[in-house]
């Protein structure tokens, strides 16, 4: 069941998932990312910044995110790996 959100972000934005919690609980990264995508209005994107300690996003994070978005029936136009941050993390961009 899809929950109603009080508002959608009608602009491009970024979510920093590089904090200590996600480094210690990588299993929660996908759920937080799905919530961020869900909050993003169609026509915009969200950058998801993941910790370098989880490895390259194309290995596990992006496939897991795609699966969960399909499962939740959240439509996206594209999911793209952007680049490594100067701090060692990685940026994945999800277009709604």
C-alpha cells in the first residue's frame, strides 16, 4: 500500500547517506533511498550519496534499489551512477 506524502520536492536535490549510521547499517540504505525517491516529484532527480565503505554502487546498491522501487511500484525514468565524491563516497542520481 502506497502512503500519501504531505508534499513532493519539486526541485532537484541531494540526500547524504554517508553518515556513520549507514556505514554501520548498510542494509538500511535502500529503504532510505526509496523514501527519498518517493519524495521527489516527477520531472526532477535526487542524488543519493552513499558511503565509500559499502563499495561501488553499481555492485549492490543500484541493483537493490531498482528491485525495491519495482516492488513498491515507484516509477523512475533513469538511475545513473554519477561519480565518486572527493570524500570517498559515491553519487547515484535517480530521475523521476
